[in-house]
C-alpha cells in the first residue's frame, strides 16, 4: 500500500480517519474475523489464479460414460473424481475450481466499475455541494428506485448473457452505496482546514479532489467495496441461476446449481457443493469486511 | 412542514418521470418494435401498417409523450405474448406478490426485532457475536440455493408443503420463509443500531437511575424510540424485498408480478416487462416519500435541510 500522508505543511484530518497503511500489524492480528475471512478470500483468489495447475481434469470435457458419479465419500465414488461428475460427466472439482475465477472476476471487475462511478459522483456532490450535489443526489435517488435485479435481467436478455455483459451491467447498477457514503464523507472533509490551506496554496480542484480528499476516503471505500463485491458475486450467481447471466458451458457456480437442479432429487450434492462454495466465499468476504470496519473505527460499529 | 412536503413531492414526481423515461427506453433499445408487434412471419406491408397505426414513425419525444399520456390513463399497452391488456395482467397478479411481501416482511420482523434488541442490549458480548454471526450467514446463503434446499426438505422428503404454484396458502409458506430469511439480516442490523443509539440516551439513564427494572427500560423506553427511525429505514430496504421477490417467485413459479416479469423476459414480451419495472419503481418512490414525510413529521429537525 502506498503512503497516502499529505505533505508536511498540511495537517492531517481527525484521528478517526487513520489511513490503513499506518495501522499496525498488531491490530490486524487482534481481529479474528479479518484474519479468518481474509484468509479464506486469499485462499480462494489463489485457487482461482492457479486453477489450471490445481484442477485434476479439464472442466469442459464431457464423459457420457461417467455421468453423475457421486463424490468420493458416497458409495460408488472414487478418487478419480473427488467431488464426482455432473450430469454431462464433467469433473465437478475442476468445474468448481474454475468457477471461483468467474465469481471473483465478476465480483472485483463489476465493483471496480461501480466504485469509479460512485466515487466520482460522490466526490463531486460532496465537495462542490449546491447544484452539483442536487444532481448527484437526484441520480442516486433514481438509481435506488429502479428494481436492480429486474433491470439487470432485462438488459442481459436484450444484449445476451456473457461475463463481459454481466460485469458491465452490475458495474453500472451497483454504484449507489459508493456515491452515498463518499458524498457524505467528502462533504465533511472539504470543510476541514487543510483543504482551505490547499486552496490558498493555489492547488487545482482536480489536485485537491484526487490528492487531498480521495486518500482520506480510502478506509470507507475499502469497506464498501467488500460489501459490494460479496453482493455482486451473489447477483451474478442469481442471474446465472435464472439463465440470464453467464452462459453454458462456462463453469459459474450459480449456473452449476441451475443446470443441476433437475437432478437434485437423486443427486443433491450436485447443488449442495456449488451452493456451499458460494456461501463460503460470500461469508468470508463479509467477515473480512466486518473486520476491516472494526479495524478502521473500533467504536463505530453498527 | 407544508413546504417540506411540497418539495419532497416535487422530487418524487421528477424521479418518477426519470424512471418512466428509462422504462420507455427499455422498450425501444430492444430493437425493432414494429416487427416484434407484428410477430413472426409478418410481411413488409403488415409491418408498415403497424408502424403507422402505432405511430412508430413519429419523433421519439412525441412517442414518449403519447405513451406517458396513455400510462397516466391506465393504458399500459397490450402484451405481445398473452395478447391481453398489460394493466389487466398486472391487476390479476399483484395480489399474490402483495401476500408474499406481507408474509415475508412479517417473518423477517419477527426474527429481526428480537435478535436486534438482544444484540444491542448485550452489545459486544457473545450474544451479540452470535446474532451478527447469524446475520452474516444469512447474507452469505444465496436465496435461490436456500429455496432449493427447503424444497428438497419440505416438499420432497417430508412431503409437507407444495414445491411450486400459488393455489393455496400452503404454496406461500416456502417462498415467504426464503424471502423473509433473505431480508432479515439488514433489518436486524438496523434494529441493533437503532437500539444502541436509543439506549445511550439520557432518558434511558434516568429511567435506570430511578430503579426501573432493566427489561422495562429496554422494552418500554428504548425500543419504542428506536423503532421510529427503523420503520423509515425498513421502507428504504423494501427495494431489497422487491428485487428478491423476482428471484423467489421465479423459483417457486408463484404467479405474481416477479414471475410475470421473469416470464416476460423469456418471451421478450417488453410491454409487460416495461410496466412491471415502472410499477415496482413507483412503489419504491411512493414508499420512500411516505417514510420521509412521516419522519419529518416526527422529527422537525429533518425538515430544515
């Protein structure tokens, strides 16, 4: 993490806005939820990155002779397919491993887009106030009144489902929380003395916004980003489950549940395995987010 | 107060107009409306007639204003697939969605209020941690996955409840439980935060100092005051309920607005989709308007900003 401390002549804002870089490792170690949640998330990211090395089989190769082979702990399971095979005979563990890529990529990419849109709007509204703020508040209100899942389903139906479309749609729809929080915090910060000092020193508005205001929003941004990544991953899964997200044969966890739901009566593990993976990932991200929030403001919970 | 209401009402009308433009655009971006209306195998002449009779050759602004005027008169167009007026379709489905919403809201509040109060009263203790653990788990479990698990258990193994449809009240139990569970965590967090806020007030300390038993202080003094802002926030969270109902209704084939919208996407029945998007947005706009006005009435400080 880069050092975000402003230059020495400008005083730093209040103690409640410590930048993450200056929080000692000891305090991170005192946050069990951050350690556990963050640990699982890092593990999942590593699994996603090294999927080709870890997956025992090709996740796309079908084997009609070995359909719905149960996982190794059931009768009839074998170590050849540790988590069994799906209704088309594809190795389930390999599909699960590659599925982590889809979930994590869509979660991070969509939130990156949403974060840029929401932060920009929030910064402008909070810093300038007045008419600009009215426009930002209005846009946020309009966005909040749209039923997000329905709009996402409709847009994917019109433009066709693919990873790119899902990322763009979720990115364009999920910026509201960024805008609301950044706007409120930026409005507080822009009234502080050091911003006036920067103005007096002749700094441009762009410089003040990006170098003086934005770095002090970093803690809040990280916390919102974790919440939104978890929620974007769940939305991708829901869209894919309804058949209007990532398309087959891409291994998305939501799509895996959807494809297997007609077989769940006889092979419940076909939906239980991707469902558990999804719940574990989202749980870990939220847990890490809670830990981060406590770390940033130990007394500001809730 | 009157000025505040008028300002707030003006904002709501502007938002509603913006949403209507977006809903109108939804029907236009999907490509050729005329050939969609004419159906498959229509000749060029048929399409030309439809373009003229539906005014599709006029400027987009005129088309939008005509459409808006029709909507305001309750004419939402005709469904491509069902060949029935959209307004009629919506009226026939809305009841099921309202029942589902009320049932799941009741389930969510029965869970969220006691858990949120417990977590706030014992804030920081292991009870608080268990409550926030439950809420974290609730947020992590995908609603459609929970729905399938409930179907497996109650409809297939135990044969207690039907798995899909909306014929009897039993059909609503599994969807309502799923949706209620889905919206419980955010409600619980709101109740907890509201209670912690209320418990830190002077009147609570005074009540405690007077020797009033702790449970009475919590329930009679703090909870009442904590719930006022929570009610307002809950209306804002209704967006979550509306969105969730689309997914849940589709899974359980519960014949409501969400299922209608899902079907209309599959059939590319855009007039229906457009109407449902517009209606759900308007419900949200009206609810937030009401909640803002009620809050401003209860708390005069809010009227100033």
